[in-house]
């Protein structure tokens, strides 16, 4: 297998700030561990660490490697250990707000072509949650595909109505229903997978991501846990993000279920996901209209005339407010971190002068 089969292209060379060639030590990050990385090159998988310069020079998490990244590596111990010294530019980046109160980015995967956003047709089904994932994918320059698992739970007419509802809400996103249990509809998903392309599985715990992956691998390679009947939630079967090469040469990033999905700095994703609202906004009386209670708001008028779905509008407002709030907090955090760094640097300088 060569690096082109793993998704490498001239794009990464053309967009790099340093001159590189295909003869350089180029590898792809297959998994991120606590203290090191699993990388994959043309010959094998091996463990790698980052240089101190890369580690301590990183201003944010986004400066460090994540699953799917292309990196430049020096090899030691007869090729059994790699040292990562450069992360190549990313064609796409999947990120979210770190869970809990921490206001920072958590990187999920890089250089992904298509995101399979999964829900199951039980209590997990939620259109607003779909919109959150679609915003995240589009903001990262990734094409979303919506997958509805457990189609075997519904009667044919009910399934037909739900698929129509999803496609009406996301008219520019493919939507497929399938059953990982019975295998119905799996062939439609397999037909989307192309050699050399990278895909990722996104969704809550219990929607069947691991079961789908096992089906695509034709092997029960990864363990599957039961789902609670009370709320259709499952325990995290997948414990880390990892890049897996399928039989047909397509690559899949499997990731743990996301119980929290906070987004910030996602203006582009919101614009693309809610494009009809952005188009309506062009006719608002005021250019800086917030579409809440301003006079002459074309978006509010569209809701009153039932041209725009009110639930979709409320989710648009919620996502925008959430993004703006976290972005302000993030900017403030970065400002404090820089001020603290300057203080430490100044203190160390005075300490040296006092010796």
C-alpha cells in the first residue's frame, strides 16, 4: 500500500509551508494515545512521539496531531519508532467544544471527506441533534451523510414518513435508512465507500456505530454493548478514535459516542446548514439584524407566513447564541493565557538578572 492509497495527494505538498517530497518520511496518524501516536506509513503501523519543539510550541490543541493527520516523521531503531516533527496542512478538520466547563477545542479527526452522522429510529431520533452534527461537519469542510439505523423497528409507512421528514429538513444531504441487525440497506452504504477516501462515524452512544463498522468489515472485530431500553442510550463501546482501512481501500474513523456536542467558531457551518435563513436575511431592513425582535426582519416574517419552519429557526438562533458565547469565552481564555505567559517570561528574566 502506498501513501496515495491512504489518502495522500499533491494538495498537501502544494499547501505546505515547507518544501517536501514524496520521498520524505510521510505518515498518517491512525490513533491518538495518552502519551504517543499510532502512525501508518507505506509499510506498517508503528508508535511515534512528537518532538519537544512541536509539543511545547503548540499554542492550541489544533497545533498538535490528531487522527487522520498527515505528518512528517524521522525514524529510529531500525524503523520501529517514529518522531513527528511537522503536521501538514489539513483539507478538513472535525472539531467540537471540549466536554465540561473547559472552553477549548477538542479535535476529532482531520482530512475526512465524508461524515456518516448516525441516529437510531428509537428515542435517539432528533432532528435538532442532526442539525448540530451537520453544522459541525460543514464548518470543517466535510460532506455529511445522514444514516438512520434500526429501520427494522418501524413499519414501512412510518419509516417512509421519517425519511421524507429528514430529507425535507436537509434537502442538500443524502439520507439513508438501514438496519445493522438485519443487514437491510447496508449495500447502499457500501456503495458510497470509495478507495482512498476517508469517512468517519459520528453519533451518540448506542446508535449502532460499532455494529455498522463490524458489518462493513464483515467481522465482529470490535465489541458491542447493550443499549438501555429506558432512554436508548448505550455505554461507550469505542474508547478512542482510530483510522481503520476497510477491505475495499476506503478508510473509516471510528470514534466514541458524543454525549455533549457544543460548537463554537462555526459561522461557516451555520451559514451552509441554514442557507435558506441566510438567504431570507438578505431582505431584512437592517444589515445587522439578529432575527429576534427587530422591525422589518424578513426571517421573522417568513415564520409568520409559514414559509420557514419555526423549530428550525429556533435551533438556528440557539446554535448561533451558543457559538458566540463560547467564542467570547475562548477569546478571553486565550487573552489570559497570553498574559500569564508574558508574566512568567518576565519573572524568569528578572530571576536570571538577579543571579
